[in-house]
C-alpha cells in the first residue's frame, strides 16, 4: 500500500484497505502510506488513510512526520487536514526542523499563518540554533520575515513587556504591521492600557488611526476599555475622534471631562 500511496493510485489504496491492509505499516526507513501521500500532495489518499485510522503523528526514522512533509512542500490543504486530525504541530525531525520552520524557510506564508494559529512554537530552534524567523531571513522570505517579526512585538505590547517592546523597536520591528485580525501593537497596547508602551509605539511612528478588520482603532480600544490616560495620549498624537464609532468615544470623553 505504501507504493500505491506514493504514486497516487487511490483505487488501489482503497482496494487494499478494504482487503485488510495495515494502514500504519511502515518500510525500513519509517515511511507509511500517509507520509507518502502527504509528501506527494495526494490529499484524497491522505483523507482516506486518516479515515482508516492512520497514525497522524508517526515519524520516519529521520523524524519527518506527515505534517512536516506537507508543510515543507507547500500543501496547505493537507496541512489543515492533518492539523484537524490531531497532528502535533510542534514535532520536529532529527535536524530540529518543525512544520513551521520548514514552511518559513520555503516562504509558504499561508501555511505559516495556519501553523501559528494552531499553536506552533515560533521560538523553536533547529540543531544549529536557527528559529523560523532566522531561517526565513536567511532565505530572504520577506513576507514571512515581516509576519514573524511583528508577532513578538504584538505579544509584548499585549503583555505590557516594556523592555521587550523597546528592544524589538530598536531591532527594527515593523511597528504598523498587523496580525491576522488587523490589530497593530498600538491597538493592542491601547486596549490593554499599557500607557508607556503606547508612548514608545507612537514615538516610533505607529499609525494612530490604523483600524483593525472590524474598524476599531487604538482610540476606540482605549475608550471602550476605560483607559483615560491612553485616550489623552492618543488624542495628542492626532487620533481621529470622528471615526465611525465616534459616539462611543464622545460618550467616554464627556463622562471623564465632566
């Protein structure tokens, strides 16, 4: 069945499964039919094997799993299917490469986003000490570099880690790059009430009026969360009080100025 799966013979794979073939049988190198299908992009065969009970986290002798293989080849639909079937997003091969580091090095940004949203460890390093950001930088995968560079800034802004934010800004982190929801570091810091971080971001030319995907700005976030000092700072920086959600802002300002 491994041979049939590796060349895409779906009818033969189905026939063998129906005849009682062991779905998790592996060859001397540890390849299973599922790993073969994932590595070659045969999504229907992979789906059939998973339905038959294939071990989604089985690894070859060199540590490569079906998920790592699919991520390294850019097969995003297979990646999503494996994750939904319980694939461990942070397993690594013998060289320390995970699905995330493979996708980052190859520049597969949609796979990188999918893996991150599934809990991939962005700080995991291979045996040479290279994490996903380092590998993407070396390979000049600029879209991935931008994505991975901004995430630590957004997380630090969210958690109020002033020194981390400072170091990241000095290192050249893109202050205006949003996450998948359109939130910038400024929106998140403002909504969380981290005034000192808000000041740092504004000093680094953060766009005070940049909205997220639902149209919420830093000013709206700070206003709705009741952070008066942040609101004052954003207004000084030129925040638009006449944003479509201006009723919320106006009510907040009138309450705190009375």
